[in-house]
C-alpha cells in the first residue's frame, strides 16, 4: 500500500543568535570544552530578545512557498505540528493562519506527538488529499524558554527552530510504510509539568516557574529507547518485507548525540546515508526531523525512487517511522 | 464521496459535583436568579477537590468500551481531542494510553481545534481505517481551573466533562460531507494567553495567574460567528447538493444559549430535531459535541440511514460541519 505524497517545498528557519558551547562554559563557570563534551554540540540557535516566534515561522513559510513556487492563495489546509502551544487557547494552526495574513479562511488544525508531530502530520496529510490539494505542515519550537541551565546535560542539547513543508498528492512515490507507537511507561521521562490543566498557578502552591521547565530523566529515557527502538524499526520494516538494506537515506530525529551514535551502532548503519545535523543544530524538538530532511532534499544527491526512512522517538514515549519513496 | 465510519460505543462522564446557578448567585452576592438569567444555565458540573481528570476520563472510556462490547486490547489507536493540554509535554494521548493501564504499545496522537477537536478527530479517524481497526477518540475538558468568576457572563457558561468514542469502519453509513474553516481575524476573541511558549512565568513580568484565565470577547465573537456560521452551513451543504431539509438531526456545539437560539432562528431549524443539553451541561469545550451526540445516540429515536449534522464554532475562530449518515 502506498499513500502518494510529494513535498513541493520545504523551508527552515533558525534564530539569528548562535550560542556556542564555549560561551555556555563561560556563563556557567565551566572549564572550556565542558559543554561541548557533555552535549556533543558546538553551537545551537536561540531566539534573541528582539526576535519572535512569529518571525521565525514566517521565514520558514516564505522559503517553503518560494521553493514550491506557490503563493498563500494555493494553500488549502494548515497542520500545525509543534510540540508546545503558543498559548493554551486557541490552537496553534489558528495562529499560523493569522501569520499568513490572508482574509481567505482555510481548514486548519494541530497534530501533536511531541518530537514526532511533523512525522505524524506528514502521514495524516497523505490521507487528506481528497479534501485538500496543498497542505502546509509547520512546526515552530522554541524550547529555550523552558530550559533549566542548572542542568547543562539537558538544557545544553536543545535549540529553537521552525520548519514549513508544503505537500500534495503525487503520481509517483509516497509513503510505503508508516508505524507509530506510544509506550506510556516512559511518560515521566520527558516532561514539562506546567502549562496545562493539571497544574496551574491557581491550583499549585509551589514555585510555578520551576514547573514550566523541561525535565528529562536521560538515563531512564536512554534505557527504554535502546530497548524498544531497534526492535520497532526491525518489526516495522519486516511488516512490508523490507530490511535496512532497502533504505537509501535515514533521517533520524536529532534527539541527542548518544541516541544517534547508539542507533548507528546497534543497527550497523552506514553513516554516509544518515543525516546528522546535531552538532550545529541540537534537538529542535518537532522541527528536528523536517530540519534534517531539508538537508537531505536540498544538499544531498537524492534521486527519484529512493527510499527515505524518517524515524525517531518522542516524549510520551513515542516511536515513529515513515518510509517515503521519493517521487 | 463517503468515508465509512460507525460509532461502536460512546461514553460520557460528568464530575460528581453539580453547581447550580442559584449557588453562584449566593457566592457572588447576586440577586437570586441572576446567574441563570445571564447564562441560561440551571447547573453545570465541576471536578470536586478529591476528583481528578484521570478519573473523569477513565469513567467515559469504561462506558465506551462497555457499549462497544470491547476491551482495551481491541483498541489500535488513540486520538486525544481535548482543547487544553494536561501538561505542556508530553502530548495528551500518551496520558490517555497510561490511563488504559496496558503494557501493549499503541499508536496515539493529539488533534486540536479547540471546541471542534472531536469533530475534526472524527473526520480524521474515518481516513485511518486502513491502518487501525478500532480507534478511541477521547476528550477531557476541565475549564473550571481557568475561569475568572469576576466575569459571570463568561465563567458561568463553562463546565467540566469527558467523552470517549470508539469508532471503526462500516459497511454502510459514514461521513457524507465534512468541512472546516479557520477565520483567524477572531483569534483574540477567545483565548488563554498563558500556558504556552508565548508567555511563561520566565518571560512575563505581570501576574501570570491572570494570564492563565480564559478570556472571551463575547460581543465580537457573537458578531463574527453570526456573520460566518449560517453562510458556512449553507455553502457546505450546497457543495453536496444538500439542504437543511435533508438533515434528520442536528448536534450543535453547546457554545452558549444565545448561540444556540441564534442558530435555530436564523436557519429556521426545527427544535425537536436539535440536541440542546446546554441548560444542564453548559459549554464543555471539545466534549460538548460528543456529549450531545451521546444524548442523540442513546436517548432519541435515531434510525439507520438518517443524516446527522454535527456543527459548531471554536476559538480560533474555527468552523466545522460533518454530515454523518447513521450506519
């Protein structure tokens, strides 16, 4: 079974400000080289004080439209696939529609599966082309605001970024295989406890600011992911009689250097076919996979008919894998 | 075109505590009858202090499973279609998977279009049956925590509630028509500014608690909705050569008494075919439409082949309409 889908244009956007690991060392009174050694990151980008999420996402949308040779008038549906809300209400896609600065109403909604949101949205979009011709899938993740710098090991790997992808149906190529799983035994391993209806400034008596920081139990997360991800990949591929030898390119979620290294080692992957932009981009949450896909589409020698495996983990814990045959 | 979909079981859940408008009058030092007169509500339900959203949603899921004569093992995919997050990270469907208390991993993700989330999820689910046999669509809205009682006109219409719906493919019946629009010119008319990455306790210097209250500009919202909703309904029906005479039942979002009255008046609707549970349930956000659908499915004389119009507005501003032919 194949759900036809082509990418007409993919845009990415990085904040203006690059923050080098050496700068973090200085700020945190650490020995030079410490942050890079711990995180594997040379630099990451964060929104500057005079820069907004609106600008960040608008820039990505502009590139996607230019690459697709389309205008806002050609978009029929918006899926916002960002990990966190802009505000609790309304939904993120309404904000995105506002950014498009058009009076024309459009279908729009959010899909959320934390770091796998865009991957899940890509799969859902492939099933919506009987209703919409061109679908805009966006992500705009600005985790900086939720980082607790007393823990460099966690805070040091994240980065802000936005992406926009315009997809439509296709005569050839598309999704050969998609598989998603949620293992909620790891629900507590990655979380921001605040920002929802469970804990609010009205019902929480402690320091609410702390509750709005991202928490990660890296050890438990790594252990669970290592157990379930390789098996999940194998099982997913086998369901369509595929093996890793059939895959031409791998676009993994840029979760962390250790997660990427572990995946390469355990699956005996050829590094030259795997997109690894972690060192200079960090973990950009839901924007990570489309950001790496941008590198594949526009900087690598990708050919029609090749099979691309998009794969990763998310908070939840979620697992996701899509095999997309290049149109 | 018809996307086959049947509802195997629908469960609803109300908190234990009913709060009567007369009680609010006393609490707010208002003349007896004031709150009911302003809101049109006799009572609404709110989570009690010893009651959790976990319990509320679990109860609805239990009823859905019982009605569908299925067990948790029969569910292949969870779509959480709640308006607000439980916590900022992970996504709500991971929390739902945790509530199911199963070791078996499952596909799961969130869909958000505020008050129209379940309607949008119902439409999306109808396109996923090549991947999943039985899909559980849930909503669990607890707006009480975000209500500002200094404004009875807004706070007084909302209520807590949860629903769970198990859907699968069908040999007959299904979605004949679905249409969704976002008009972001009304983005600011219904909002909770806090709870997202735009405003956090780290970047906001004012009283963050106030930012986590629901704000509604009722007049502007009513004006915009009155302008666009009747036209949207007409246009949607006309796209499939349907008129209101073809519709057997109407299940509207229970937005407010005035919005329901206006819809009945402007569209010259037959009240006896319209499900109105507002007076005793209030606006239960995304849970409102499925809550009203529960009344139709299990308390009315609904027949195979009849056409049900599910319709409403959401923050955003969103519009949504689905015509579902009863299997």
